[in-house]
C-alpha cells in the first residue's frame, strides 16, 4: 500500500487493489486519487469503512478524512485494526425495498449524522455504503442524497455500485445527470454544479 501511496498510477493502484482485496478496481481508485491530487489535502467524507480505508486516510495526508459506517461488527473490526482513522458509526432508517417511496419524501427517512460531519461542506465524497444487495438492507438512497447536500460547490461525488438500479436511479435523481463527469465500470463521478 505504501508504494501505491507514494507512486499512485494505474499499475500500482491496480496491484494494491488486488493484493488488499479492495472492492473497487485500480481504474476506479485512480480517478478518486486524481481528484484528491487536484485538490491537495482536502475534506474527504467516505460512506463505508473497509480494507481501503487506511489508503484513503494516507493519500489525503494533511487533510481531513472521515468514515461513516453502519455495520457494528465491521466498524468494530476496522477501528480495532486501524485506530488512527476517524470513523463514526451511524444508523440508516431506510430499506432498499422502499426506495421508490424514499424518492417521494426522503426527509421521512433522514439519517442522523454527527454534528461535525453535517456542519462541514466536503470537497470530495465517496459513497460506498451502506449495503444494498437485498431489499431488507438499508440501500444507498440516503447516503447519495447526503452526498448531494453535504458537498462543496464544484465538489466531487463518487458513487460505487451504479450497475444496480437503486444506486443508478438515486444518483440521477439527487446528483443530476448534468453533473455526471465520467463513469468507470460501476463507479460514477459527479462534479456538483447543478443541484
């Protein structure tokens, strides 16, 4: 991981993703790293906490990197392994199976965030949680909506797993098609100028 942090390019990032079992590809991590490099140390908010968390913390050295996680076992496991990371455990009030109803009135399902997170305008937001494979899981509706509301003007929002209907529909609804900059595999990159 250290080599990829020091020399971030498609080859080193792809190798790092493979070795460390990241769920994103080297090409996907590369576009996030490019956004981080453009901004220099910045305010980075990540919905999700996992094997890639130490990498994002280190690549944004000198900036503020915060992770939000809803799974208590995963949260405890990663915080025990990497205590230097700033992470908050949160709870979602959503269920993926209700995503269409959520789009009609998202405020009914709003996730409560730590005050320091909700009071900050973030330069880059990466939505990679919560789980949304089945209808009984929270789904990413509210983390995508929060990405749209917490981002700094001209900020970068990345949404992973956009091959799934809910992520695709909610990204289009909250982040707007006109803000879509690029799509690499199942990762969408938005630069927010129109909300």
